[in-house]
């Protein structure tokens, strides 16, 4: 509950984590607050259900033998191998992600190595997909980097005065998702090479290149909140 001398009436907020906050004016009794909450029970239940549906469920990972990691929609188990692993890099070998004991015992370095693997493999995969999408969108191929973008899947930055191609950045967690959703994000960011914002013209342009973009967008919203975002425990 938050009480404010400035507030004149009660109000309810459903927070991002589905917790409830009651905003109350100063000088009212507890029974007044209870009556207000009871009167808005139906609204609360519906709003809280929506928040629960949208709440991130991003799992944390352990650096242990058999832990599951996703890449382009497929699952791979982690294999902890001897410390002779070259350059202390994570690699995909015979259908398993391999990591040295030394990295697995140092969670900070192990996380860095996993993110580096997603960045390297993700970049190589995108470079094989970029030209057809750029041609379909009628835009020049941008420079591409894969990095940590927080909660964003991708960004596009145009060069000043429109001289030459821009730069597309993709978040490394994106490459856990199925290929068609990565393609959706690539097409989405390339559309920004022509239209910066998300107005009706932007969605029309994206729809011309990717008619099923609405379905992909909804699927991304659902699957995306279930992806590993880098937390190691």
C-alpha cells in the first residue's frame, strides 16, 4: 500500500510481476481500503491474469553435465570435458555443447564463454541469411553484430545522412529461438532501414516481405519470455 497526502481517491496497480499496489489517500480507514479492493475484484482478477501470462519465465542455468541449452529451436546438452579445451571456448561437438571443467567451475567465465558461442555461431548463421532478406526488403545489407541488448531482440541504426548501409544489432538470446522467429527479427530490423518508427507504413512494408509477421510476432512474445537470458546459478 502507498499512502499519499496528495491523492484524493483510491487506485489499484497491477505491477509487472503481478503484485498488487493499492494507492490510498491519507486519512481513510482500513475498512475503506478493503471495500475499494472488494469492489474491484473482477477487474483485479482479469488484470492479474494478463500480467501472469506476460510475465517473463526466463530460466536460470547450471554449468553442469547434461544442462540443456537451445540453439535455433533445437536442444543441446552440455558436456563438461577436460581442461585441454582449446582457448577455453564453448563448442558444439557431435551434438553436444562442450565446456572445460575450468570454465564450468568459474560461473562468470563460463557464462562469458556461452554468450561468446551464441554470438559467434549466431553471426555466422545470420550472414548466410542476410542477403536474401535485404533483397526482399529492397535495402542494402547492413553491418551486423551480435551482442547483449538487454531485453531487446534487435536494433537498427542508420548512418548519418543516409550514406551507405546502417548497422543491425541482434541480441545473442535470439538464437535460442526457431529459425523462422530469427528471420522475423531480421526482417523487422531491416524494415527500419526504410521506416524508423512502427507506424502503419512500417507494418505494411513488413507484411509485404513477411505476410505471416503477425503470427510470428505473437509466437515471439510467448516463446521469448521463456528463453535463457544469461542467468547462471
